[in-house]
C-alpha cells in the first residue's frame, strides 16, 4: 500500500498550451533539460507556465499536468490523483521538484492532488526521450516542478479564494533579487469541508455483511462523504550569484496535509459493507532540504551539483463503518509510514569541442522505508540506487541537431528485514534527431529506458494474500516518436506527434501455488498472488495541439488518442486511461480591465477495475467558465464555475467526482 521544450525558438512556443504572457521567472538551477551554448534555443520538454496555471485555475499539480497532451488523471480508491503520461503511471514517470526526485520510497507513487502550484514558475514534462540526466527510473518520461526566482528588488503576490464545499484558499509569495543574492519565500493554505456531487447522482446502497441483507447507504448524494482535505505548505529559497556564471541556492519545503478517504459507492458484485474502506489520513507530510550549485570551471566547462534530504510521513486510520467512531486496531491499522530519501548528483557540461554540448552526470540516492503498527514489530527497508549518464547534443549543421545519450543504472538492496536481498542493474540509451526549417521543427527519437521494481513490488505481502519476490527484474520500454512543432501562420502555434512504446518485463500480479507459506496467513501449497516480470504491452497514439492569438481573442485545443494493448494477456485490459481526450479553451478580452474564459474537458470513458473484473465508465464533457475584472493593474477579482452542466461522472468505479462547483478569487501583485 502507498501513502503518499517546446521552445522551438524563443519567439515560437513555450509549451503546447501556454499562452504568450509574462510568467514568473523560472529557477534555472531547477531545470534538467539540455539547453546551452551549442543549442541555446531548442528545448525538448513541454512547459506549463505559471500564467497558464492561473488562467485555468489549476491549483494542484494533478489538475495542472492534465493540460499537457498525452497526460490523463485518475482518481483512485485512496483519494489520490494519479497521473498517466502516454499510458505510463507515476512509478514510471517520476516527479521532481527543481530536478530532485520526489516520490514515496516504498512504492514510487505520489499523490499529485497534495502538491499545490501557487509557488511554481512552470511545470516541465519530458516524454519518451526524456533526458537520461534526470537519473534512473524515467521509463516513460519525467515531470519537473520548477520553483520561482525573483527578478526585481522587491516583488510578490497575495491570493485569497473561496469555493463550493466550504473551500478556502490563501497563498502568498514574496521575493527579492539584489544582484549578488536573492531570496524567495511562499506559503499556501488550501482547505475544504467536502465537495458537492452532481444532482444526477443516485445514492448507492450495499449489504452490511453476507449474513445481514439490510442495505446500508454509503453515499446519499449532496456532499461527498468523508471528502474533507487540508493542505498547508511553506517554501523558502536563498541564493547567491557572485558572478555571471556561478549560482548557489539553499532551499527548504515543508507541506502538511490531512484528508478523508470517501468510501466506495459503487455496485461491483461481491462488494459488502465489511470490505468498504472507511479510512482517514490524519497526516500526509513531506519535508525537503536541498542545496543546488552551478559554477564555471574555466571557459568551457560548467559543474552542477545537487544535494538533498527528504522525509515522507504518512498515517492511515481505519474505522468499522461510516460513523467514524470506532477505529480498527489490528496488524494492519493504524498504519504509519516514516520514509526518507537522501541523495546527491553531480553533472559536468563541456563545450570544449565545437558544436558539441557534452554532459556527464552521476546520481546517488538512498531510499529508506519504515512502517510501524502498535500491534507488530517495525519493518525497515533500504535501497541504494546509482546512475552514470552521458549525453551529447551535437549541432550537425545550422538546421540539424542530434542528441545521443547512454546511462548505466544500478540498485542495491541494503536492508530487507529477514528476506532475500536482490541487486539489479540496467543500461539505457536514446537518440533524437531534429531538423529546423524556419519556424518549423521536425524531430524523431528512439529511447530504451528502464524502471527498477519498488520495495512494495518486491516485499509486500498484501495483508497476507501475496508471496514476496526479491528477484524481480527491471521493466524496460522501447519508446519511439516522430513529430512536428510549427508556427503555421501569424499568431498560431501548432504541434503534432505520433508515439509508440513497447514495454517488456512489465511487473504484474499473477496467481501461483506456493511451495511454502504464502505470506503469514495461507497454509502451504495454496494459491496466492506474486508480482512477476510477465507482462508485455504496447502503448501508441497521436497528440495534436493548436494555440491561436488574434486581437483580443485567444483559443486553443489539444487532443490525445491513446491505444494500449496487453500483448501478454489480451483478456486483461490496461486500465485508467481514456482512448480519446480533449481540452479546449476560448478567451475574450473586450477591455484591459475585463477577461472572459471558457474551457472544455472531454473524454470518451475509460476501462477500470470493477470488483474482481473490469468495466468501462461512460465518457463526459465538462464545461467551465469564468470572468475576471482588474479594477487596478495590480489587482484582479474573478468569479467562475466548474462542471457547468453538473455532469455526474467518475474516473474510478464507485468514486463520483465533483458536480457543479463555484469559486471566487482575488489576487494582489506587487
């Protein structure tokens, strides 16, 4: 269980969906992409700017990354936002903050709904040919949250807002750049009592037990049961810039959260009241301290250093029923995790050779997992992962660029209780060729990537129903992509991409007959589940986007077609991603003081788990609208509505999403 570029040219495009506006200055030390002297204008990552986040009211990272073509969001049974990039989940597309890996060491997951966006300058999404300089486990790409860096002697903003379900939000950022030094600080508070359900939602009743057929209503509509949340965050960064080439920064981030876990309210066969989760998370906390440095060595070399120490503390309390008065007290609950990661990386960029930008990087990461329960002994695990990567960006000609990369990753199990330890290693590689024709860029890439199995993959007994498997091998994927980025006419930015990935040795749960005891519960020679490298899958699709500016109007649309096939077992579908997904927007600015924005989010439905089987959820189209008024240049007030038509929809079976919700926000900038 778990707890927790497209800059073709600077004037051409900053992202597939970002609109031309002045965004918060990005913290360049926090970026990873290869952009330097040899190729100063080409960027292979998609970017969502802070202006775009604010324009579409994307207050959490889960909601924000859904704007990027190829990405979709699922909301699972643990009340978590889980994102998919071209069908790869968050274990295969890790999350970074300023280039530092940020995910729960135990299972590699992270709840994208817990991370707010108020202090970010941009979100960068690298896809199939993501740079190997990110380090290990970027099987399908990487997501990097880049924080702000001030540009003026004194600057900042304050925001306040309210919404349906008793939602309250407050955020403030302040910064100063004094030339030779700077600081940036931010804080945010996001709180909600619940969220409203659609008026079309029909209450669901389930049996309380196999012996008692009296139905029990776990969700009666109106406000979603046990859907409260509170998230608090503080961030601080202090940096020095002694000259034009060197920069050093020390950062600190602390976020504290608590949330309810809405109970399952579906109708899957065999779902009884005793199996419904009545969970609450009393705390979901992350704390990070990191230091970053960038300094020149002579005129042809630059060294970049990163050092960090992260802690993840999470707890789950389970209750007997929906009154939340009697806690379960057994070998599983209450559950407490105390995980941590510490690591460092060093990167050398060399411009010694003409038309080459050669980079060499080394990554070290130690992951620690500790779980405890008052009824059982503590469990401790420790992994050490290292990566050595080389990447070269070569200008073959003024309009041709070749990027080549290779890496060797290794994971060593340092501590695994009394279980067998296992060490594994894997080689990775990539190649990308880009050709520029005026305002058009055509590119093609191939990459071979890997992902190491997590501690949970190898050692979880899943409450006595599984057999551990320390011999799991890494998953591998062959990613291929061809695409075009262009400025086809005045005010327009367009892109198209076709991608194909083949995943080998995918880790899946299979039924086995144990020769000894399966975990601690079953008797010898009974069947149980075990994670094994048995899966082969194919992901392929198309991404299209177009952004248009003209006079006082703006419009845009992006569309993703996704086809995923379980080659090794076609009878078992790959879940949680829609085949067709579309986002569109239309903006109108009739005067400097007024702006109006409308949005459309649409998908054709998705296949999800349904009890012990599968089902397909219906598609949906969500409309949003807002009006913004600026009585002064430094002040804005907005009113808006999400899910305007009050659609009843789900992203996972039995977990209805919010119906029509209203919001009001105010922002003051200085």
